[in-house]
């Protein structure tokens, strides 16, 4: 709504500048924020309280607009909580009009030619899609036509606040100024890890930079906050947060090839790892902020290709393999740190030396010493085709199946392809193969096939199965 409407400046100034009778206004905050990766934060807001002794009301302004009131606690010497109220109906022209329904306001019209003002008393009847007024014996609608008209209110309604405000009634003894810490949980503050990986094909090395991306949609700004990030997703009842874009239950292609067993120097909190920001920072409302937490140059890495096949899968048209990059986060020969869950974006340099984006993949929380195998997408030049050549009955319960695989390579360099045949359930045996396979698990076989530059490689395998 516009109305060309201005609330009385004097009334607004009086509200923001004066304490109500029997209340204490908390002083400027000193804030510590612990932010979890599932869009949840613990805010610990320490302020100086001017306590009069006995029963009084304390107002904490600029708390999160999404505060979970049931999680609030106030810690101060000699203070006990009687009652608390969270006022999140924020002051605005439209809210002022809504609260004025049934009350009398002053309508000021200004003649656009002469500048002369005329004032009328009006009762606000309704604000449903527009403002309906009763002025004397007539009913009018406050028009939104740009004419110089404003509304003056006698006061600001008690339950409208310029910012989200938590009011706590306490019993305090003795009187005097002393610090108090307000603690609460709130959604709307979250973080995620983002990684930028630059791969050097010739050297077989990778540079990785890790970024913390903070987001604040909680409705308030946390000034000069001591900020601690927790890599982990605490269990929440009733869906008390969101994942801020990262899906911990996403399970596409497995990216963790081998889980690590190394411990580092990073501080732990229970089963989680802590990533403190090196200095205090202001987390503004409706802001995204990035801070670097990992910068590793020249870690060993390898580039290969991968294709997964279903059992007895005949591919009529050759399919692209996936382009895979493997590296470790071990202390020796790796990135040397635990990796919070996030997205890894890969780049390589073109002939002019400029880094170019080639794809991305998602990782889970990864312990140190792990081996990661990440996909950047489908390869253009490397294809796989599989054909079931023969299927013969050995007995009433056994079958012999012969499959033929063709790997073609149109690139000017030789490549390695991890060809994975899935679906080898039960007591399936490989009775013949043109190249030795490995068995990563009971239900699959893997061949590391070399395809020459501008050429192809053929692989055959014969299986003895019950089906």
C-alpha cells in the first residue's frame, strides 16, 4: 500500500527512544553465533541489563524474527524469569492502518497548487484491499493516486515493534547493572561449504580452495558477531530447520571411494567438527557472505573414466562414460583436512591459460584420509557399448552368459576406463575373461580398460549364473 501516507514522525521517535514504565532496555549486544549446516543457529546475545530490583520487564530488541521462543533462556546473576513474550508484528504503514481499524485518525490533504493543508477526523472502517474511512456522514476510500495525502496517528499500537522484540518479565535482586546472556535457537542462519578445484592434467595435480558460504534470512543483523561454524547436522524434531540447498540424503553416484581413518588438529564438538571464523564479523540480514577455510596447492590427483552397466544389458547405441577425478584429503599427499559436506566445482585451464568450468559434484561430510572419486559429467569422446553374445543353458538351474564390451576413444590421448558390471548376484562366477577383473563387492566386477588414442578396445567375459 502507498496511500502517500506518512505516520507521525513524533510518535515513531517517541516509541524508539523511550522505555515504558517499569521496563529496562537492554544495552548494545555482544553476540556469539554458532551456525549449523542445516539452517539452524544458536545465538548467545550478551547485554548489560539495568535492573531496578524486584519485578520488571526487559526488552531485547533486534532478536531473530524467526526465533524459536521455546528455546529461549536468560542467564544473569540474581535473575529469574516470570514470563516472556515475542513481538514480531513489525511496524509499517500498512500495519499501522490495520491496527487503526475502529479508531479515529487525522487525514491531511495538501492542495498541489497552493500547498494549503486541510485536516479531517476520520474513523478507519476497514483495510481489506484498500482503506475505507468514515468522515462525518460520508464514507470514503483512501485513494492510491499519488495525490499529497498523509495520515496522522495519535500513537503507535503497543504490540507493533520497529524490530523483532523479545520481552521478558523477571524478578531481580539486587538492583544494579550487570551482564545477562540471552540464548536461543533460530532458523534462517545457515552455511554450506563450496569448493573450487583447479586440475592440472599434465602434472596430475589439483588446487582446491574451500569457501564457507553464510546466509542470513532471520530478519535481523548480527553486528560484530563471534562466529563458529559446526560441520554436522544435529537431529531436529518437527523439522526445525532446512538444509539450505545441500541434501544430506542425496544418493547419486557414490563419491566416497574409501573412508579415511586419520585424525587432525581441528577442534571437535561431540561428533562434529568446528570451523571458527578467525575474527568477528557482521552478518547482515538478507546477506550472503563467503569466507575461505581451505587453500591447498598441488595435491596429487588423477583423471579417469567410469561406466556402470546393469546385468545382461545390451546397449543398442554407444553411451558416454563419466569423467572422474580422484584425490585424497589425507595429511600426507592430500588436502590434509576434514571436508564439510558441499559442492565441488571443477575447472581446467584452456590453451590461453584461463580456468574454465567443466562440472561439479556433491560430497558428504568426509573424514580425513579419505579417497574421493567425483564426476564432472559425461565424456564427449569416450563411449561404451555392451552386447549379450550368447546365453546357453548348462543345466536345468545354470546358465552360461557371454558378454562383449567395446570401448571407443576419439580423443588424441589414451584413456583409462573403469568398466563396472553390476548385477552379479548369488553365486555368479566369472569363468572366462579377456582381461583380469577385480571384485569391489559380491555383486559387481570391475575392469580397468585402456583405450588407445583414436582407437578402441574390446573386452569379453563369460558368466556362470543361476538365472
